[in-house]
C-alpha cells in the first residue's frame, strides 16, 4: 500500500550557489515551506535576490517506510530545481508552481544526502520573466516521500494522480445545449499503472462515504478504464450546494517482488488513489454569459495571488483557508487563480466551497522565443494535475501576452499549440485568455481561445471609469457571438490616504470604493459578461513598485497584504454578492474632515438604511447597494447607519485644514485642475478642451504632441511599444486634456502644465 512521509524538517539552506557540501557546513537550519525572498521581495527597489540557492537534508533509509520504490514529491520549487541524492543528479524541473516527482529508489544508501538547487534567476526559457509581481524563490510548498509497491499508480505521470475522472451527461458539454434536465451521468474513470498488475477496482462513494458503484477493469498496456453510470446524481451546484463524490482506484492482483526482484506471490490489494469529483455541467453563451447545470449563473469575484506579507509564497494551510473564507465572506462565487498554478490544497478548498475557478499558467506579458517548450510543459502539468477538480471551469492560455510587443506569428503559433494541447488533454473545459486592453478588440488574435476576457483599466491607468461601459457595449455590438468577460480591473488604494473629493490617481481608499461602485453597476447591467474578476482580492508583493506609500506592493487589493484590513471597496462587493445581511459605513479611516458638509456612504444589501448623527435620526433612504448622505459637521460626531437590527458606526471630526497624512506620499495634491476659472480664457484653447478638439487645430495639435511625447512611458502598467488601437484612441480623444495630464502629473510637473495651458490660451478658437 502507499505511504506518504512528510519531509519538511531538518533542512540546511544556503543563499548562494556554492553547492551541497557548502550548504551542509554553512547553511542555516530551515523548515519547509521556505522562500528566500519573504522580505526583500516585498520592500521595493526591484532588487530582491534572484539566483541559485541550495537546500540540503540528511536522512536514513530506516526513516522511510519499507517499500519497493521510494519517490520524492515536490509540490512547488521556484523556479527551476535540480535534485541530487548522494551526489547523483536525478532530475531537473523547470516551472515554479507545479508538482514534480523523483524516483530515488536505486540510489539510496543506509545514510543519504538529499540536495536541491533552486534557481529563480532571469533567463529566456522559463516563465514567468516579466510581470507585475515578485518571483519568489525557494522550496515554498511541502516535500514528501511517497513509498509504493512495485505495481503502483504512475508517479511519473506529469506530477498528477494518474487517475482521471470524467462525469458526462449525454449530449451535454461546455459548448453544447445549455438545457440540463434529469439525466443519468456516465462517470469515466481512467488510471495509469507502473509495474505488473492484473486489474484495477474502481469505486464511487457518496459524500457520506456510502459506496454507490464499483467495477473491476483489466490493466492493458499500463492503463485501466471503467465507465459507471450514476442515476439521478446529486449535482455539484456552486456555492449553494458543492456536493462531492469520491472516486477510488485500487490495484488488485499485483505481483509482489522478492529480494532478487522476481515475482514472489500475488497479493489481493495494492496501491490506491482517491479523487473528489463533482457532477456539474458548464455552458457559455454570448448573450447570457456562464451557465451552471443548465441555468444562467452570474460570476463575480476576484483574482488571487498566493503570497502574503512577511511570508511570501511559503504560506500555511491556515492561510489558504483564511483567504477563501474572506472571499466567501465578501460573497464571491468565483476566483481567478493568477498567474500560475496554485497549491492543490487551495483547489481542494474551492471544490468544497463551490467556488468557480479560472486556472492558468504563467505565460505572461512578454513572449520568449525560447520559452515555447516551457509553456507546453507547464500547461501539461496544470491540466493533468488539476483535471479532477470540479471547481475549475477553464484553462487560461496566457495573460496580456501581447503587452511586450503586440501580436506576432510566433505568439499566434504558440497559442495554437497550447489551445490544441488543452483540447487533447481535456475535452470538457474551454480555453480562455486575459487580453491586454491595448490589444485591438477586432484583432483576430482575440478569438484564439474558446472564450475570452479583457483586462481593462479605464478609470485608473488611463481614461475614465465610464469608458469600461462603452468598451463592453462596443465589443458586444461588434461581436455578438463572442463570449466575453472582464478578467482584470482595479484601482490602487492605501487605506492611510483619504479624501472628501476622491479622484483617479490619488491612491485613496475613497476613490477605490467609488471606482468599484461603478464597475459593479456596469457588470450588473450586462448579463453577457461571463465572469468579472476584480484585480485583486489582496494586496500582493511587486518589488518593482515604489508608489502609494508602500514600496514593493501592488495595492489594488480589496484587503490589505496582511489580510487584517478590509478596505471600503470590499463592502460594495458584499452588498452585491452576499446574502449575509449587513450595513457598513464607509470612511472610518477618514476621521479628520475639513469640509463643512461631508459625504457619508453606506454599503448594504438591505433595501432601506437610516442614518443617525450623534444619536439623532438624519434621514432614511432606499438603498440599492450604496446610498449617500450629506452630513453637516462642526465638531466630533458619531455617524451610525441602521437597518432593522443591523447597525454600523464611525467617528469623525471637523478640522480647519486637511490632514496631510491623508495625502498620497505626504505631498500636496496637484490642484491646477481644480480651478477651471483660472485656466479658461474665453474664445481660446486650454487644457480643459478635449484631445479631439486640440488635434483639429494644427497649432494646438503640435503643442499636444510635444507634451504627450513627454508623458509617454508614465502610465505604469500600460504596455510600452504597442500601438494604441483605433477604437481606444477615439475614446481617449474624447477625454479633456486636463484629465490625461492628471494621470501623469508626477512626471510632467506643475510648471510644465501651467506653461502648456498658457501656450494654449494664446491660440484662438475658430468661430
């Protein structure tokens, strides 16, 4: 039978490429999981250590269970790992997010040295290499020894379970008829066996452990297959009813080997593996979005990076559980597990919670000509290792892959290979892609996957939040048969920054909330959006960033990096998505307020909210997810919102001057745009005119081109060297120049802006 031994203890770690012997002598004692970038990968400067480090462990053969074969299992070693036992190199694995295994049977001695070199340095073959997140190095997930008999389920089958469970309803597939009635479900179970074995017994049990069906199948050419029929199955039905069956495969009639390696006798039972699975049926429709089990099922949630503040990738099971609990508290029913394969434990949690999952590989931002083989191997491992998870509904081919230089023949060919590979490995799920918003929506490459989504940042990096609505309306009108979703959107927010007049680019918690209010309303009015995944559920490490008061972090999360604070925007999602009754008064960190009349926003999933100021009822309003109250303030006040027995309160106070700690990076907010009367000269151009109008006059067009040339390269994540699509350019041209300049105010500077406006004020408009 199979035995699994945890191998996380008693390692020595050396943070340089000096070899196993040096690590044994000079290495520090560590317990896995471990990363060497837990601190320097999150503090900014883009200077975190990227190189080769060594992990070494001594162990005795007697410490392992008696078995015919001994295998090492690594659940995650980033990014490239080489494994040595007793100075013999046994394996090299390229890809930091998937499981791989190594057979160590033939090299074992009574006393042994296991050494692993792990490398996260820059190269041109292993993804990811360019992206807005930290590439933590280390053996950051569990290491185990799997001890098995000679006949066992194949441990070298791409790191997967060698056990594939496929529930099918006749005539129903992800692209087939969306109507699901009462049908029997055929469950096809396939297993791959190493060593001599006669047969495999397949069993299906219900959630209570009762055996429903069993069947024995002969092993032929190293594989066994059975098809069992579940009558009137209990469906896996998302967050409302995530019902799971258990499938089991057990080898019978296996030959046990004697000490000389000869078949000694036949045993009645042998290696066994299990997999939870769910009977659920997927549909995607260009008009109604995603279907689950024959009905429209609106998907809204967030993307998730797996790191945590001060911990990096080396997170615990409890941290995984907390992440999912926070998502479910918000009411999310879907998660995009970006931008790589996540831990098996988290996929298991999603299965149990009924979360709908987008799974993808780290083929991201910049295509590498030498990286094709790596995309194929990482995709193969992603699909094979995660095939049985009912929560996963699509395979992500890439993310913003055209951002590094547009669409090329090499990129098209690479995606065709990946798309075909996914269909070969899995006929039950579609492929998808997350396109960069700089990619023209009419480009043929948009349709390279079965379904698709876009990463749109109108209202943050560029343009206004209303342009997200326009983009989707235009796309749906132009491509009425194409399934489309919103895979990324967001606004950075440092909860220390607060404003009574929030605006794009100010990094305030208030603007992030206003932004997400708009995006959720946009989504609610467009049922054809198959899924909307906010970027991001949690703040995460991006060591190349130095902005918003927290170097080394991307702060688009609805929850802070340490998971201790839910930003106000979290609660507008809860208002839309959660059935758990609540009221939430926004602005609890905006205590000092200089305005005479302040806005108080309440988020709630209740139909009516009453606001109280210092115990006195101010006003009762109908509440459609968000309601806004105007409150006159003069001193210190308690503001309380009530709905039935539900209540929430904050305390604020009137001050004479704005609190400088509330301002981005402690500086003054650029205010030249806040006084249009100082900018406009009647009958003449100014920065208040749209770019479209300025382009029509040759003199103002020349000035515009000069200032925009200075601003290029200052849009953060906006792709460089990629031509802006014509449709996007038309949208941007409708934007007043002042709003465009506001986005790059730090790069342009106030003096340049005032000089620019003065020059425009000298050019008379044609009457």
